[in-house]
């Protein structure tokens, strides 16, 4: 019995962390956030480590690793508020295409990072009155909101009845416009479909659900890293900042805020591990765990990033320290792919009372 | 990642299941100190290695090598089949481990066998009215007079003092020494002249604890564990055993299932409580927290088996998170019941024997007892996150 990361998984996480610590200081994040550059260079750097092809099977040209591997990478990306299309192109698209067994020939270039597949799942999770997407045969009409990755070459899109299609970004009848959000490290856009020809990936809502579950765990892992960094930064800051001739880390009011963050966050690590493991190995618990984990991490991520901001005092509120990138990253992760309330409802619907 | 225990352990699980099939009907539903059925059951458990499992045979135990996975399998199977896991109490859970580590051979021979068999009941004399979170400032004193210690002072929170045969007690023997180095760990009989036990009624309406007073209580000199002045180290060795066990996540899951069942069966105005989205979300929010603690628990188990895994912080947070979570779970049950949540005592509308109301209050006690939540936060921030201690304030002369 061994519940934890294997040495290979720790090495994988270390290599991503080392790359990001060296190549992605906060100044580089700021450049992407301000729109001076896009995330292509970071994605290329991650591609050199094989990250886009993590979940792509070896037969399809990837590394053929599992959900826990994806989770530890996602955690490292969150820790460094990394601008990248990891969630859509390296998790959502490969899981959908491989589960459906369709269009897998694309995955070789996804694995090298050359092809970016964005993800438009929001309409399958809950369409707004002013959006929603319908398919008539393979022709799509409607609108999809908060689509992940404004720079993608293709999009995996969900209709309101949870069918999945693949569509090229430059397809006739498709228009794309960026949507500004609080979170500048990852981009979203809106897609408008007017009689767009698309390739069917799957009509089976089970494929949508499996893809959604994998995405939820990856987002939860990102929040784990985001919140861990926020806590670490709070402790470092409190140990340096002096007031009343003492480091503020010696005040119980400050210590207790840090202890509360650690107490909420530490169990989340095991929860993310278990949820990721369940995706691959315990199918009967996978959806329930994915929903609870993303919902719970959303609550903890919100608590930790706001508390860390408070520990930083006035500086936490400024752009100088840049802690707001972590605050907003956790906020973005909370809202996308299902709010905590929506996910808890889904978790309840898939569980019956244990004996 | 490997959550299975492996074939040899599954064989052991079958053994446990066979034991339960054969003997389970004799398992008493309850049974505290002095209960004949519970004592008889304890004997059966020890003989088969399901209680006092790792305590050496020479002291009355089963004498098995420590095996974390086997202990876990026993706990799982007993819990699944609702089988009584045997006697508890502070003698078995706290004193016996310390005697094994720090007691003399005579003390081990004299005390362990009757204690684990439920024939010798103990209470713990640590806290005092003036020494709570700052336990090391305790002032109950023991002075040597010939071959006897003479104990004077007062203890509080001495659960089972009214039933106990013996007490293990922290006393100040070296008043001139620094506070942590002036304490000794004494053992003495509760029928010694000069001891008075007064029940301490708490908010539940029960007297779960006592106040215990000592007036010139004479204790034979050799009834000390460790050396004079070493009592603090002895006590700390045991406190570590206590903390994590106050709020096991599996028990929280059982209680949560109970709230869910209540919500699925109770109706108000014709509507099932589970159909109320506000209550439902509160339930599922708590379910998420329980799951996080269950996963944390698996990690802790794994770290005990695989010594290279670091789970120090994961262990430190269990008491703080677990007790708070239980309190909130019980509170939800009360809230969903509306006015019936107020029912108590002999109220005919009581649900679940009033256990929700009782546990709601009892867990508030556990948030405070065994190291308050605030003390836990000090420990997490100082030992877990490396933050400095609060500077000491000089006492005014």
C-alpha cells in the first residue's frame, strides 16, 4: 500500500517546476498578462519537456501518462501562475478524442505543441439564455461562451445536449472574439457559429462527462498549486516584514491566519491525488470525487488567496507584489467548468446513501 | 499509487471476517468500565489478537509485531460489521504505552495486565484550574516525607475519576527548577485517604468530567514513572497519542450519512428536507470536507507504512480540522430539523435519541479539550510552517 507520488511523478513535477522557476519569473507572467506577448514561448518550453503530450497515448505520439501525472503538472503550473493552454489542449482535447476514439490522428501534433485545441464546454454544462449551441447533423449554430484559449487552431465544442464536435478556428461561418476576464494568464473567447460544418467527436454524453471529470481534477490541481504558492508567499512575507520592532510572523493573529490556510490546504493535496487516481483506477468514484474535489478546492482556494492577501497587508492589494495574479487564478478556476454549487449538485446526483 | 494491501493481507482480512462470523454475536452493544459483558468480550479479543495486539504476552497482551496494515484491517472489518472494538479509556490508550516505554519492569508486571483486561480503571490527573493550555505551569505539589510523597492540590477534567481505581498524575516535585523540569509523574490509588472527587456537570447536562482534590495524600515513593523532574517528557509522550484520535474521518462519514438519511426521510410541509436546496448544499459542502479528511487519513496511513513519505503537516492539522468538522456536521442536523432540533431529554419528538444535540455540544468541548484550536494553530504555524514563537512578556515584579 502506497498512497503518494511515485519517484517518476516527483521528477516530472520537479522538471516542470525547475523550468518555470528559471524561465517564468513574475515579470514574464506580467508581459503575457499585459498582452505584450502571448503564451507561445512558454508553451514551446513546456513542449520541450513533453507536457502537451502527457495524456496522449504512445500510439498517438505522446507520453501515455495518467491523470495523476497530469495533476502534478497542473499543480506546478498553478503554483507559477503559468500562462498556457494546458487545460484545453493537453487535458480536455486528448481525453475527449481518445475516449471517443475519433480524430486521434491530430494528437501527434497536439503532443508536440504545434497544434493547439481549445475547449468550449460551457454550453454542455449549462447554457445561458443568450448563448447555447445546437447541432443539426454536423452543422452547428449558436454561440459558445468562455471558450478556453483564444489562440487555438481548432476547438472541441460541446452542444447544449452534450454532444462533442471538433471545428477549425478558421472554419467558414465561425467567428471568434476574445473575452476579457479578471484572469490575464489564461485567455478565453466567445465563438459564434452560423451554419458551421464540424466533425462529430461523440454523441455519447458519457464521453462529455468523462472529459469534464478529467478537466475538473486538472483545475482542482491548478488551484492546489495556486493556493500553495499564496500560502508560501504569505509565510515568507510575514517572516520579513517588521512592525512594532518584530517580524509580523511572531504575532499570533498573523500566525493563526497562516495556520488556518495550511490546515485547509494540506488535506486538499491528498484529495487531488485520490481524485486523479480515481479517474484512471476507480471508475465508480471518479465523477463524485472529481466534482467534490473541484468544488472543495474552489472554496479553499478562495479562502487561502484572500487570506494570503490580508497577511501581505496593503502591499497585497497592490500590483507591485503581484499576489493578485494568484488571487485571480483561483477565482478563475472557481468559476469555470461548473461553480462549486453546481458541482455539489452533480456529486449528489451520482451518489446514493452509503450503507 | 497503490491502494491495495496485497494478497497476504487479504488473507488476514478473511481471518478477521471468520472471527467475526464465529464470535461476533457475543459483541456487546455498549459497555463502559466494570461492565461484565464488555470485560468478557475484551478477554476474547485479546486471546485472538484483536485487542492489546502488540502488547507483549508477558504483560498479558497478544504479543504480535506491530503491523499498521493489520491494525487497519481489523478496524475496518469491525467498523463495517459494527463489532465492539474492546475497552478503551485513558489507562489503556495513554498509560499503557507510556509504561511500555518508560516504566520499570515491576510497574509493567503490576499494571499492564489488569489494565488491558479492564480490571484496573485509571483516570488522568493533568489539567488544573490554573494550568490549562499552559499545562507546565501546574501547581499541585508533592513533597517527599520519608518514603512517601505527600500530594496537595487540585486537578480538573478528570474523566472517570469517580470510577477509577488509580490515577496517573502530574505533580510539581521540584519547585525551584524551571517549570518544565520540576514535574514528576506519579501513580496512586484513588481510595487513598485525602482524595475527594466532585462531578463537573457540563453543557450536555451530564457529568463527563470531575474535579479532584488532594489533601495530604500519601503515595509510596517508588510509584513514580521516570525520574524525579522528568514528568513533562513522560506526559508529552502520551499527549501525542491522544490528539489525532479525537476526530477520525470515518466516524465523520458515518455521521454525515446519518444527516443525509435524516434529510431523505423527514418531511416538513410535505417537502423532504433533502429537496431543500439550501440544506442540500450545506450537506454536500460538508461531504467535500469529509472526503478531504478521508484522503488525508489515507495519506497518513501510507506515511506510517512508507517511512520516506513526509506527512508531518498532514498529521498536525487533524485535531483542528476534524473536531470543527464534526461540530458543524451535528449543527447541520439540528438546523434541518427546525424546532425539533431544540428537543432534548425526554421530548417525545426527539430524533436519533437526541444524539445530534448531544454531539453538537460534546464536540464543542472537544474543540477546546486535548489542546484548544488556538493551541493547534500555534503548533501548526510554529512546527509546521517554521514561524517564530510569541515573545515572552516579563512579569511585573
